[in-house]
C-alpha cells in the first residue's frame, strides 16, 4: 500500500472527515483490521484563513509548499490537499515537489463525466464559487458549472466559516443549504457538487433532489484507488 500524505487542518473538521472516510474505505475494501498508510500534517487554520481574507495567497502557498516538501521527505508517495479552496495555490504548493498531487477538482470532474452529467451546481466557499481556479478544472472536463446567486454565495460562505469549520451543525443552516441546492436545480443544475470539504456535514443525497457529488468522499476514494494500485 502506498503512503498517502495528507496536508490538512483547513479546517480541522474537514481533516477529521478525511481520516475517518479513508479508514472506512480501506476497511471496506480489504476487510479485517486494515487501515490506510497515512502521513498527516495538520496546520493552524486561523493563520491560513487570515491570509485568505487578506488576499495573500502567495504567502499561503509558501507555507503549503514547505509542508508538501515535508510530506515528501517523510515518505509520502502522493499528496492529498484536504481542502477545495486551497487548491487555488496547488501549482505553487507543488513547486519542487516530485511526488504527485491528487487534485480534488480533477477527481470530481471525472466522476461527474462518468455519470453522464454536465451541469453541476457548485456549493462551496466564495473563493471556490467565484474565482476561476476550480471552475476552470470543471470546464476543461467539458462540464458547465452553475453557481448560486450573490446572496446565496455570501450566506453559504458565512455558514462554512462561522459554523461548519468549527463543527457547528444547525438545522437552520441545513435548511438554508437545502434551499440553495434547490434553487440551483431550478436554474438547470443536473447535479450538485459539495465543493467545500465541510459541506457534506449539511448536504447529502438524502436532502438534494439531483445526484450529489461529495468532493471529500470522491477525493478519498480516488486516494485509496491510487494507494492500492500496483
């Protein structure tokens, strides 16, 4: 089994979901007491979030680049960046790193295309919904992403940072996310991407009317596929 290097802590809630999901998938596939070979570097998200808010992405990329190099030196065979938003700096993060990055948007786009769908609604942080770094990956896979309107984007972003990243799960916020998903369906989305790794805390296939693509789950499944490949 290859060793998966997880660069996480962005947020801690997300990284906990990653660890649990990777362990569940490995146990389901191999049985018994099997669990994945992991190296985890969990950062202080408060520092990264402050740089996001200030638009200091180069400084954030420098921090992640040092950590990616540390995972490589520690023996990781490939890297999972356990956050959608910070894939904005994926290229800079991987500068002079020789092991591969398993890109979350690429894995998600492949899954949607395989399902024969093409117009995914994207629910994520404002950075991911509004900037091109993530949507361009979807467009390159011949998908046509749809994002919520401005008010919905602002409310989704607030709930992610003020609640989900701190493990706060509220029924009112769940209802708001359900409404956002439904409005995306009403304007033509044939599926919904849970495009922030914490969104699965509120949305799933049980409360969304179209196929749901949970990026955290997809990323973890792709990681175990790679870890168990020859």
